C-alpha cells in the first residue's frame, strides 16, 4: 500500500515540510483543527430557516454518515493494516498522530462526508466545505500522518455514506421529523 506512486507522492508532499514555516503552520492548523470548523457547519445548517427543514435534515444525515463512516473506517483498518508514514519511513511528522493503521483517514472521511452531504443537499457553504475537505486531506499527507491513498479511499467511502443517507431520506423521514419536532419543543431550532 505504501510503495510506488503512493509513497512517492507522500514523500514529495512531506518533503515540503520544514521549508516554509508559514506553510507548515497552515498545514498543521488544517490537519488538526480545520475539522472542528467543518463540524460547526452542521450547527449552522441546523439553525438555518430553510424550506422543508433541509438544513436540519442535512445536519442529521451528516451526523449519521460521519458515525457510519468512522465505524466503517475502524472495520477497514482492522482488515487492512498500513503502518503510518512516520512509522514506516523516515519523514517529518509535524503533528502528533495515533500509531494505528494509516488506512483510511478518519479526518478525511469525516470532512468529506460533511462536504459531500453539503453538496448533495445544496446547503450554504458547500463549496467552502469541499475546499476544506480537500485541504484537510492534503494537510494530513503534508504533515506525515497519512499517505495519499488513505485520503482518496476516505473520500470515496465518505461519498458513498453521504449519498446513501441522501437516498435513505424518505425512509428516515419519520425519525428525522421526530428529532426536529423534539428539538422544537425545547426551543433548539
């Protein structure tokens, strides 16, 4: 998994680390903290006044897809263990990272689930969220925590989950409406 083009790309991106201090800081921020801003967008969608509660439905779908995506990542990482680049190679690690399987990237999966959900539901900020997801994936390779294939696989898995939840919207209508109604009862709308 970490041989050939995958390793060459990881090495090329991580090889930029340490050359430009400002770029390092931007990549560290993106790799560690940008995901928080991505998740905050779900709260923004929830409180938007949209026809048919599209924002609330998109937020609920994204939360479910993120959870399913993380569960799927755990299963995949148990089946396909890939040592992280900083374990398998002598590279610059710019952030602290777990020593579990590199494949797939949890950060990238979560970011792409939210971005693809935003695109599919046409929520405000969808293009910014896609750019944020791409930056998160790129930065995870730049800082030495992942290989490019980890990020690409995460984007594919995230797209599957986001589209599945969109397709299941009619079947999830009753629980979504119940959650939205309960939130209205306690003035969380």
